[in-house]
C-alpha cells in the first residue's frame, strides 16, 4: 500500500489567509487544490511537503467570467466547470475540445485549472490550449499581484514561475472577434494523457490569416508553442497547403522523446498532422462553418 509521509494540514479561509499560511510554513508547504496530481506524488514519496495548505474552500477563486474583452478563469475552477461553461465554449471552442479529452469525469469533477497548470506536466493539455490563446497568468504573493504570459509560465518540466509563497489565482484570455479555435489530441486510450496534441486559434480577413496561435503538448515544443509555424501563417492564405506546411514547420521545431507513449518519430508525425487538423477545424469555425 502506498502511504504518504506524515504531513501537517491547514485549511485556508481566504486568499490572504492562504498566502499567510504559505509564508508561515515556508518552502516546505504545498498548496492542495484538487489533489489529483499532488496526492499520488505524495503516496509515491515523489513529493514530501511538511504542510498542505488546502485552498478548496476559496470560492473566490472558482469562477468563469467573460467581461471587458476577456475571459477570466479563477484558478480553483474545476475542469468540469470549464467544460460546462457556455461562455467559454462560445468564445473558445478549443477549451471545450480539450476538456472533453482530459482524463475522466472523476478527475474533471475535482481537478482544477490552476492545479493542472502548476503541476506543469510536459504533457498537460491546457498548457497547449492557453499557449495557443496567448493567455495571461495572474499570480499573487506576499508582495502583491503580477502577471505572466502563458508562454513564460513554465520554466522546465514540472517547474513554473510560481514561487514558494505564491498562488496562481487567475487565467485571462483576450476575446478577439472573428476568430476560431480547435484542439486535436491522440492518446493511447480514452481519458489518457496525450501521445501528442495541438491547439490552434486563428483569425481571418476573408481568406487571409491575420493572426494565429499554435500550442503543442507532449512533443517537446518550446513554451508549449509553435512560434515559427505561427510566423509562417501570418499573412498567408488559409489553404490546405499552408496548413500542412505549418504542421511540418511545427514538427521540425519540436524535441519529442521516445517513451512508453510512443517513439519520437511518431510524436513528431503527430505534431505535424494534429497541427494541420486543428488549423483546418479552427479556420472552419472562424468562417462560421459547423465543425
Ligand atoms: C487518472 C488521471 C488522468 C489524467 N489525464 C489527464 C489528461 O489527459 N490531460 C491532462 O492535461 N491532465 C490529465 N490529468 C491531470 C489532471 O488534470 C491534474 O492532475 C489535475 O487537474 C491537477 O489539478 P489539481 O487541482 O488536482 O492539482 P493538485 O494535485 O492539487 O496540485 C498540483 C500541483 O499544483 C500546485 N497548485 C495547485 N493549485 C495551485 C495554485 N492555485 N497556485 C499555486 N500552486 C498550485 C500544488 O501545490 C501541486 O504542486 C490526469 C490526472 C489523473 C489522475
């Protein structure tokens, strides 16, 4: 039986209280959100925090709001709430595409958006979606609030810019009219982590691409993004040929590794194919087609 080491437990009553607790217990304290990643890691002794600061009571961090040209997602929002949000789906179909294929209902019902991002697994789905959407992360700490672009949030596998003593509190996504978005994933089985996945947001003027965001996960993409493929698409025609070429460029700049989910060459192939598929579907949505 896997049993975590002895740990102290504190339940935060507000964001300020959580920050005070993190300050009091120092770097050996860890935030507990849904616990779907942290608790298994504690059972395996891969994480051995001395104190857990439980933020599940912080309803002030559980919200989805579309206002003032932004979708704002509180860090304690559950995956299931994001999947169930009509506002999120209406503005960003990519988020519903991604949430439909993240884990299973048990994980989605309690796992949080903030926990997923802070876990910073290199195969995490929403990191690619938020990279595509050029989201901004809001972080609160003892010295106040700071914002970080999604593409600067992860510093290494399982590492982020969120320092001990800080909390990720919100994700902000700019709402820009006229766009379309989509997420394409290949996993070994339903509810599994991706072997590879691509998310796309695209904006068109007639048949010309005015802007594009491409996120990739599980394939060793720098900052979960395909910046070179985005550069290629900006100003190009929204054509099958260009979508395929953008996929090739995205794949060329990945650094996938062979592991139990598949060989590196297959993951590189997925990066190309899934980018092209997501571009096709996102462009269809931008044109108002039902896809
Ligand atoms: C069976 C299973 C299948 C899964 N499949 C997928 C999948 O297909 N795709 C995918 O992307 N993910 C998948 N996951 C991951 C799942 O989405 C995450 O485990 C979960 O959502 C993490 O969120 P949590 O709220 O449980 O975080 P926790 O486990 O509570 O926390 C994770 C880490 O983040 C820190 N943390 C949490 N919230 C904050 C915060 N607000 N500020 C600062 N630090 C914070 C914690 O201290 C901890 O280090 C799967 C997980 C399981 C168990």
